[in-house]
């Protein structure tokens, strides 16, 4: 059975969506302002690490498949 409602994001998922849109934008903005590639990479890596910690503490990793 193909249940389309199960695959649709819920209202609880909006922080994750915003994060995945904002993280690359923030990394590109920081890179453009600093003109150093490693600063943009550092922002991306630190942002991803912060997301992973937040997702683990809030239990969102249990729902991600």
C-alpha cells in the first residue's frame, strides 16, 4: 500500500527544512564576505555539527530514515 500522507512532511519538520536551506546560504555568505574558502567550509561543518547535536537531543534522528 502506498500511503502518500506518511511521506509528506509535518509541521514539526519546518525547522529541518529551514536549516537545510539556510546552512548553504550562510556558508556562501560567510565565504563571500571573508574571501577565504576554509571559513565557508568551517561554517558549513560547524552548522552541520550543531544540527546533528540538536536533532539527537530532540529525538529527530529517530524519525529520519
